[in-house]
C-alpha cells in the first residue's frame, strides 16, 4: 500500500473594513514580536522584513484601527511596548486565528478524507 503524501493546511486570515485590511496575521505577528523583543527593529529582523516596511505596517495598522498599538518605553531609547489596546487586539486576533485553523484542519480532513496537519507558521510561543 502506498503512503499518502503529507497534507498541510496553510491559511492567510485577515479582516477588512471598507475594502481595507483592518487587522491580519502579518500585523499581528509584528505586534507579537515587538512584545517579545521590545524593539521594532528586532521584530522586523525576526520576521525577515526591513525596518521601514515594519514601521509602515505598524503605522498603517494604527491609522486603520484608530488607536495606538505600541508605546515608546520612556528613558530607554527606541524601545517599544504594546499599548493596552495593542496587546488586546493581538491576543484576540491570534486566538481567532488559532480557532479558525483548528476548525479548518478538522473540516478539511473530514471532507477530503486526508490526514491534514497544521503548518504551524503563526503560533504563539506558548501554544506550540
């Protein structure tokens, strides 16, 4: 009997408002890395993007959402913390993503008769 090839679920999830991205996995991962590393530059490096792109992604997200997502840490140069709202939106969107991924993995397996695994691209450290 021939083994079935490995099947991996890959998702890109975001929410739009008026045809513009409100929040998505890219900006959420950036927030996650800023929280973890305390630096936008280090967060950008960890995600393989330029500082300029990370800065633009962050500023665009704050404009669309209408609230600050990060705050500079006073007296520590260019160090950043997530604002209370930034932390809240990051946590909630990541949980939403994980819920969607769980459902999609299970449902794809049921409907397609495959052993489907999660790609694990966007996991929080404490959910791995």
